[in-house]
């Protein structure tokens, strides 16, 4: 007796990725579930309450809120030899992107990046011109100009100061713009300038910065802006030491909102969107929209600003805030030149 088998309906479909994997797993390319994010901070480290901490905050925010690999890592490069070794180690560890923070780390990336064209890099606060590198820069001159204007608006003595960290062209631009901002408000104002040093240690020497700041306060300055990284803490200490009941001294922070460190002593802070720049890059990497080239952050895109919060709101009148925001608006619209011949005198 012949058995009758039930009819089976068969449809022809394209071979799926899963089927391909069963046939020949070696020929199937798989994407990692989450990108591995790696970051190298400079010598000042993540506890500098300044630039490095902002970068580290960006890493932490991305790590906690975005789908990134659990073996993502941050290191502090204390020595140049360690820096080169760390970059190569990150490359071997298959980091999806390597963040290099600060001007002093840039030389290592310049040497290594062209040798590994498939490795993605992000350098922050400097420019490295290779196809596999995103260079994040900030319009520091806008922020420094605004800090100079604020210092001049608030100064009672007609003398203000600035302490730079390392004596390099980047901080010279801060100096020029800060002076121009002060003279924009008060053409007769006197601006004193000092630098902590000529080596990378200048970014983390608050004792020297305090000495320089006290000297400026003793010569009549009543407000000092720092662009000195971790050394800026010395400027804050100097303002506190130099203040008298009838002669208040102030400091202005830089890179991050430092108002909280010494409320009532820190007049305001020039903030830079370092945290935002890190998170932006990670988001684009996850969305497969990451591109290289130069990315500029400024007053117009939350990359630069002045810090006004609960720690310093009692230090400004409504009229002063109005003046500051008017100058900020003019800077955004490029109606103000942030350098001038007067600023160089």
C-alpha cells in the first residue's frame, strides 16, 4: 500500500546572514555590539578641576548614558614615554576611538596617527591634520575677550591681571584677547600678565601661580583671570589671601565652571564645552556618523560661555549682566574684533 505524504510548501528566500554564518563563519563580518572608547589625559590629570576633568566628565557621561563597551578606559600620561606606549597599547586593544586631551599630547598623535590610518583619533584643544583625526578646537579668543570685559566692568582699581600656564602661542592668544576685552570696556585700564613656566609642569604648579598672582594683587590688581590649568588653584588662593574687608580681590576661572571652588572669591569662569565635544563624538560614532577634520566650538554653539550660577549671582547687578550679555551677543555676531593694536601695548 502506497503512503501519501502531506504536501510541504517551500518558498525560496535569500540566504540570511545567520545562514551564511552556519555555512562559513569566517566569511561573515560582525560589528562589535558597542564601541570601545579610550582616552589619554595630560599630566595634570582628571582631578585638575579644569580642562582634564571636563574631558573625563565627558567620558564618564558617555560611559554611563550611551551604549559603549565596558572595557572602555581612561589613563593619565605622566611621562612622554608612557604617552607613546599608551597610544600604541590602545591601538592594539582595538579601541574604536582614541581621545587625546590637551596640547602636550598632540606630538605623540602626530607621529602615530599616519602609521595607523584605520584608527580613529580625536585630539582636543589642538589640531592634527590627518584623515583619521578629528581636531576639536575652541574659540578661546571669544571667551578670553569676554573675561577681560567682565574684569573691566567689575574692577574698582582700574588694574586687572592674568596668569597663564605654559608660555606658548595658545596662551598668548588668551592674553591678547583678554587685554582687548578689558580695553573694550575701559581703554585706560592697565593689564598685568605673568606666566607660570615654559615646560608642561607649568599646568600643575599652583604654588608658583599663587606667588605671581599675589605680586599682581600687591601692585593694585583687583581681579585676575587664569588660563593655567591646574595651576589656577593658586590664583584662587591668592585672591582669598589678598582680600581685605575694605578691598575685595577676585579671580576668574577657566576651562570649566570653577565658581564653586571658592564662592564669593571666583567672580566667574570661562567655560569650554570639552565635555560636550567628547559626548558629541561618541554619539556620532555610535550612529555611524563620525567624521574627521576640524570641529570648532564657540559662543554660538555652547562651546564657550561665562559661568553665572548660584555661587556668583550676588556679585553682579542687573545692569552689569545686561552689559555682559550685550558684549556676548556682539561676539556671536562677529561685531567685535577680539584682538587690537591697543591690546598688544
